[in-house]
C-alpha cells in the first residue's frame, strides 16, 4: 500500500516538473512579434489561428509554373478570291449573250469584267453588274455574218492585279453563233451585196420611138412629121434589211418628151408633137416571202404645170437559183403612162450581172398607142462599193417608125 502511494506521488511530481519546463518556450514563440498578430503552424503543418482576430488567414496560392506560357495569337488570312462561272457554248444571231458569274469573297472583287471579240476582231470590254442572284455581263447581239464570239473573264483585286480569271486571251472560251433559216438567207444576200446594206442609185434613159411620117393614123396634116421620144431620170436611196421586209426605197423622178398622140387625161393638149412629162416622188417596200419569192409595192405622186398625178408600182420576182432571177412588174402614173415588163437576169460571170427584158409601154403622155421595147442590160462591180451599168435596146409603136434607146446607172453601196 505504501509502495502504491509512493508511485502515484512520484508520477504527479514528474508531470508538474515537465509542465513547468515547457511553459517558457511557448511564451517565447508567441511574443516574437509583439506589435502584430503572428501566424503559427500546428504540429500537423496546418495554419493556426492568429492572436488578434481568431479567423483563419487567406489561402496561399501556389507559385506559377515557369514552364507554362500564354497561347500565341494565330494571324487570320483573308479568304482567297475565287470566280465561279458556267461557260456558254452558243448563242443565236441578234440575241444578247448574258454571262453569269459569282464569287467567293466577293468583297475582294474590285473590277470584274469580260473581254470579248467577234471572230478575229479587236478585243472589247463589258463590265459585270450586280444582279438579283449573281453578277451579269451582257454582250450585245451580233449580225448573222459573225460566226463566233470569243471571251475570257478577268477579276481585279484590291491591289489592282488580276486575282481570278476564267479562260485567257491566248485560250478564250468560244461561243458559236447559230443562224435561223431567215438568218441564213440574210447572210447569203448580205454577202451578195458585198457586206453592204445602203445604196444610192442614179439612173437615166433616153427612149426614141422614131419619127412617124405624115398621113398616118398618129400623124395628120398639116404636121409634116411627128416625133415620139422622151428621157427619164431617177434618183433613189435604198436600205436593205434582208429579212421579211427586204428593203425600203425613197426617191424622185423627172420625165420629159414629145409624142404623137396624148390622152386628154394627161392634162396636155391632145395632138401630134405634144410636150409631155412630169416630176414625181416615190416610196417602195420590198418583201422577201421565201428564199425564192420576193415582191415589192410602191406609191408614186407626181405633178407638172397643169395637174397632179398619182400612181403605183408592183413587182414580183422568182429566184430559182442563186444566179438567176425572173421578174415581172408594172409601173404606172395616171396621165403620164404605164410600163409592163418582164426580165430575166443572171450572174454567171463573177461581178458582172446581166439581163434581157421586154417592155410594153405607152409612155410618155399615156399615149393611145402602146409600144414594144426589147432591152439588154449589163453591169460591173467596181470593187466593193460601186456598180455601174448600161442599158440599150430598140422599140416601136407601129410598123412605120421605131428607134433606139440607151441608158445607164451608177450605184454606190455602203
């Protein structure tokens, strides 16, 4: 019992002694910073409460890793300009050719344009304009004489240089020009007139029916003889469309002469050696019904010192081959006279048209007696634009009198 009591007393004394030795060390660690609250760490390494506030300190962030870097900015390149175009392979004559195009990155397309030429002609330009869905460039319609259109597309970028292109000047896109039957006929006739459409024509003719002796039905005393002749000059301008309406013509004419018997409707005094004639204007339209059948109709309006005349013209032409033509016509001016004719013309000799014809005429003065005329005609093309021609023949109104005729014409085409 004594031993147990002694052991307990020794244990208590040892505990008190250990506590007394540890107290000065704790006081020294707490009082190292008397003016500020110190941060201490528990034995397990966690932060301890401060003496001032009793709240935990803010968390301590780990130091950044020196090897970690911010991502670098990648430069954004503008999208490349690209041209999208469906090429055209044919177009009909006289129809506009529309070219459509679209672009990738259209904001870079500063000046899109198409360069084109007709056959082997000079290069021309047409701009692309903004349409409802894409860009459109228009090439005007071409004549049937053009066989092809060549084109390429250039697109200039902001720097002024070509950034996109379809085809090239050295290797352009070819568009064939198609022709209808009417286009083919027009092209044939257009080439026959050496590629011209307008024509200025001047022609003249002197016609002599001879001198009728006295005591005949048309020449009675006291006149010893009766003359029967006239001259006729005409100038006109013609423009050839070479379609259904082949051409239109406007002009004027002048006719003067003497004849043996004058119809009173002519406004002149009836009788032998009467002076007759008229000045007139004309308008004519020529039609091309088919490739082998043409026709024309015209109006005449004339006057002389005594009265005003009205008249008309009609003509029909058959073209069985490209080198031959058979025509029949009527020309009439009330009170002046009428002409009914038939002509056969041919061009078997290159650049030298020829013809032969027959006329029934009561010119001048609407003569009561009709005369018959036999005529030949020959012309020559002097280069591309000038044609000259001559006409000659013989005519008579009766068995006792007749005479020659001569004339010519000059045509300038352009």
